[in-house]
């Protein structure tokens, strides 16, 4: 009897121990535990995937906005360049056409001279348009340059004489401080003409009084220096250092984007040259441009 009771007690203790183990594990079967763990892992993976997708979407959005901004900047640069490149030749054509229309008694030689200036500037505009289309076809990038051996003295003199009528209207005299000797550089005739057009445009707008523009060409060792000087009202010395910055407009600013001289600087640097300005209030403006001589580039 005692043996039976002892056996019964042992069996009871064993069942109690088993029940305790089941209670400690929450009563879950091993396969259920595995499924629960797998579910948690799947949910974690889904959360990671959604997070990565979200971050990728943000990155794509930022890159798209960056590309849009760069594209808009390039479009604005081309627009600004065309605007500045077209304004002066159109003003010259308009001015000489106006003279020819209003004056019936112009001498034949003068009449022919004015027509030649109109034709030359119309050809220049045509080349500018063609060059711009080439740039756009290259999917908008750096400006297109056609480098060749050019006579800087001839380009400066011709561009200046094309301004004759506009300068006269603004009571500005023109003075050359160089002779007809060739000054050769390696450059783009259209872009150098664009530089000079911008400088004349700037001087006519900001001289603020009748005066004189003096053009000087000097060959110094392996460089050619072009000095473009006016005796107008000038500008503050502290502002002069910033006139080649993009969108900069000084205290004497009028209408315009403030990109004219920025474009000039870009063109000069594309020719491996350098440019700087010197001015102060009441003492006019001096702009110095340096080009490597043609022989130095070969």
C-alpha cells in the first residue's frame, strides 16, 4: 500500500513539473514560436524595405531638383549671353538704318560705308545665332569657341568704328592709342567681338556724361594687354572689385541683369586670359584685358 502511495506521489510530482514547464513557456508549441519569430523578421524586413524606398525617393527627388536647377541656370546663362550679344549689334543696325531713312542727301561713299556696317553686324548676329544653336544641340554645356589666329588690333578697331554713330549720339569721343601693326592672338573672333560690344555697352550706359573712350594695345613679353578706358563718373573702388561677379549690380546700376561683365570674364578666361578693373568715384573706369600672344600658345 505504501509502495502504491509513493508511486502515486511521484507521478503527481512529475505531472506538476511538466505543467510548470508548459506554463513557463506560455503554453506555446515550438512550431508556434518559430512562426511568431518568422513573422517578426518579415515585419522587420518590410519596415527596412519601406524605409529604403522612402530614402531612395527622397534622393531621386533631390537629384531631379538639382538637375532642374542646373538646367535652368544653363538656360539663363545662354539667354543672358544672347541678350548681351545681340543688344549692341542691333543698336548699331537700328542707328544706321535710321540715319539712312531720315537723310536723303547722304554722299554715296558714306551711304555705302553705313550699309557695310549694317551688313557686318547682321552677319555677326547670324553667326551668333548659329553658334547658340550649336551649343543647344550639344545639350547645353560650355559655350562653343572657334579658336584661330586673329588680329586683335583689327577686331578692336573695327568693333570700335561700328560704334561711331552710337558714341556720337551719346557725345562720346573715341581715341586709339595703337597703330595698324598686327597683334596676333589665338581666339574666337565672335566671342572677342562680344567682349568689346559689352564693354562699349557698359561704358555708354554708365559714363554718365560726355567724354572719351581710349583704347590702348600693348605687347608685353608673351602677353598682349588691351586697356579700355573712359573718363566718365566711375564707381566706388570697393564695388569695382565685384563688377565681374554674376548678377552683380553696383550702386549706379540701371536696367539689366548685371551679367554683362560676368560674361566678359568667362570669355576672357576661356582664352587663357585675365581681366581686372580700376575705378573710383569721379575718375572714370579702366578695364585691363590680357591675352597670351599667338606664338606663346603654339
